[in-house]
């Protein structure tokens, strides 16, 4: 008897698994409330009582795309300035209040948006609403704070780009790929532009872009929507709206010929090959097909480039890439770091050969299935946390004006066919649409003794 019961259980599990397989993967749906306050602040609420926490994200519709020549790095500079205090919160106090109440927090900037987010125990909802509203209403934009954070950002640039192997290569790739200033310059900005920023520049930037009508507030977690909305109105409702920011032109001409550069890097120890192709905005049919294509070419150890370059020919130590998601034209990126003694020309030829294969021949059934399963697993893992849902809902609302993209994204990706993959490979991964940056290690100059011949 002790054996038969587990057997019946096993039979039941197998039957359920077979039924689930026959029915296909279950739909994933995030239910949310979407309202807009009188001052233009968009509020998206998701009740989730599975854990006694709340995650709040404020996504501002401002990134490096909104900057102008001579004044780059402002969006990222404000990511730092927003923690320097406001009317009722002291300098750096935001950090202490969140951490001392058991929470976590951060902020990030990219070309398209700047966001600030925190996860705290559910009983601290009023705290995070108060902190975010106070700095939206009354940030302390002073000369002292500007000078201090300007130096912090410049040091971050030194550490993250100027004194990092391949740091200049990443910037060079963007400069070659794009013609429009909106995407051509780096998010962190240049040293010269950061030095040139004046207090009036920064105050005007804050007034235009850090207004409630240019922001999305997303709240996910253990609360009642009506009560949370009443609190949001209390803290944010009195913040005045501002005139809408000027629109950004992100149009790009098509590349008609390959662009290529070589960077000599004294910090690099191995040659590296970076390839980029100009593609399409996110949340379009071709964007999802390119995601599948990226997985086939360089997504994990079963991908074509890994098998060919790492395992079979042993030309590189690693190969990877990604599809960039923007509101304007994005990019399809491939990066390969060479093994010692290997030639860049040989690696580039192998990559070109594999790209030509996917341009001319349909991918295998198993490759399509793997790519979709990988994307589905990654997306479901991402939205499992309250914080990730808050961030993604804010991002989709800002990028596309539609937070419901969180519920349609997987369906659109699952609809990609083998012919779609071949078609986008042929259209976008053509040689005339290619940018190539080769990084070569540069030997450091030999130290000199500092003595003339006659001084011996």
C-alpha cells in the first residue's frame, strides 16, 4: 500500500503535464489600474498581496535623447542631483530613510528615460510617496550641489569608460552607427559639456522635464488601490504641471555603406571585434523577430556563433550581443573577444558567414522553439518581482504610451515565424548596414630613466 499511493500521484502528475503540454503555455497577465491626475501625472497601480512589500517607480520621460549639443550628460547628472535633498528632506537623507526602514532603492538613466525606484515594507508606503513627491516639487538645485555632483559624474565616467578596457570602443560604435545627435552621443556625456553646465541650465532642465505631466508613477504590491490612489493624490496632486517638453527628432537615415574604425586601447589585453547594425524601434514586428534572431546567433552556448567561434574553431574567448530597444531606430549588436594570437579578420569572416546563412536559409525548428522558450522564461522571471513589474510598466507607458505592452509582449514574440527571422536578417544584417569597430591592445610606452647620457 505504501507504494501504490505515490504511483497514483505520479500518474496524476504525468496526466496534468500532458494536458498542459497539449494546451500550450498558460497566458501571463498583469492586471492594473491606470489613471491620470489633474496635473498630468500618470498613475499605474497593481495590487499584489503575495508579500507584505510595495515597489514604487517614478519614470520621467527624459533621457540623453532630450539633450542638445554642448550640454550632454544632463539626464544622467540629474539622476545624481535628485538625491541631494529637497524642501523637507536633507542632503542624502533619502538613502538613510529607505535603508533604515528595511528598503532598497536606486535610479538609472538611458537614452529614453530616467527612473527612480524603491521597494519597502508595505507599512512604509507613505514614506516613499512623501520622498518622491517632495523632490519632484522642491529639489534643492544649488550651485554647491551642482558642483559636487558634477565631480561625481565625471569620476564615474573616468571609472566606467575612460579607464576601462574597451570603454572608448563602445562610444565609437555609437558615434558611427547613428547620425542624429539624439542617439549619437553617450548617456554619461562629455567632460567638457559637464564642465560647461551652469546653474541656470540645470534649473531649467529640472523645470521642463521633472514635472508631473512628464512622469509615470507605478506602484506594485500589498495595498488597496483606492487607498493608495487617495494617498498619491494627497502627496502629488498639488504639484503644478509645466508646459510639455519639446518633441525629439530621432529619425535616422539608412546606412548605405559600411562604416569601420580601429581603436588602439592601452588598457585592453586582447583584441575585440564589435559589430552593429541599425534596426527598428521597439515593440514592432521586426523588433520581435530580431530578438529571436539574436538568440539564434549568440544566445547561449547552443547558439551558432558560440558553437562555431568558441567550441569548433577556438578563435574567441567569448561572443555575445543584444538587440537594443529604443523608441527610435535601435541596434543589433555582436561582440567577440579574441583568443591570444588569433586574427580579427578570421573571426569577422566566420561571423559574416553565419549571418549570410540566416539571411538565405530558414532557421531550424528547434532553434525557433529554443529562442521563444528562452525569451518566455526570462520575461516571466522578470515580472515575478514587484519591482520589475513597476519598472517595466513605467517604461512601456513612457516608451509607447501603453503599459499594456507588458501583457502583449510575449504574444507578439511567440507569433514570430522562421520566415520572419530570415526576412529581418536579410533586411537589416546586410553589409551596407554594418558598423565595425576593432579594438587592438596598445603597448604602454616604456618608462624613461629621467637621466641624460652625460649624467651617468
